[in-house]
């Protein structure tokens, strides 16, 4: 497997909100979703930040920014993080 530099623009393809605490320690409510990265012809599965959970919806544009710990997709003030993106992104 080789790393791919992702374009910074994406669109939420699908998302869902979970109302039970995760056994891994994620506090409810939280959301997961698929985000399309059209320029790379990719769809990624990500944990969505719960700060603006009410603004997450199909078709919401997102933009990628990389923090010191993990890449983040910012969508209308809601952040999307993905361990899948943690591979090969500079």
C-alpha cells in the first residue's frame, strides 16, 4: 500500500448519529460518516466530531486540514477525523 496525498475538498456522502457510549470510550452522542474526496476519486469512512452534530448532513461540503495529531475534515464548523486518513498524508 502506498500513501496518497488527499485533496482538501470533500462532501459528506452519508452520516449517522450514535446515542450510546462506545466501548472504546467515545461519549455519546457521536457520529460516523462517509466523505467523498472527488479529486482523488475516494470515499473515506470517518468518525465525525460531535461539536456541531446537528449540522452534519448529506451533501455538506468539507475541507481537509491536518492537525498535529490527526487529519481533520472541517464541515460547517463540524470536524471529521479519520484514522484511515492517518496513513500517508503530509
